[in-house]
C-alpha cells in the first residue's frame, strides 16, 4: 500500500479542526522529526495547544 498526501500545510497549526471535519479526516500522518519537535525532542507550546485542540 502506497500512501500519498491529500493536503499539505506550511505548519501544523494551519491544520484546523474545521478542515478535518469538512474532509471527514479521522487520522493524520505527520512528519515529526525536526518538524514538530526540536533536536532535543521538545514540543513547542503552539504545537501542544494545537494537539490538545485536535484531540477534542
């Protein structure tokens, strides 16, 4: 099975819950290495807030 992206965003916080609902998206595959986390494996506060909003 080969996966292809259906949408691309400049930053994770651009992915809104409205977009997910409108497109009936139930799961995301995200590139986390140095995209969502820094070299020390720390999440930014903005990313933490986004993740909490999407979980709801």
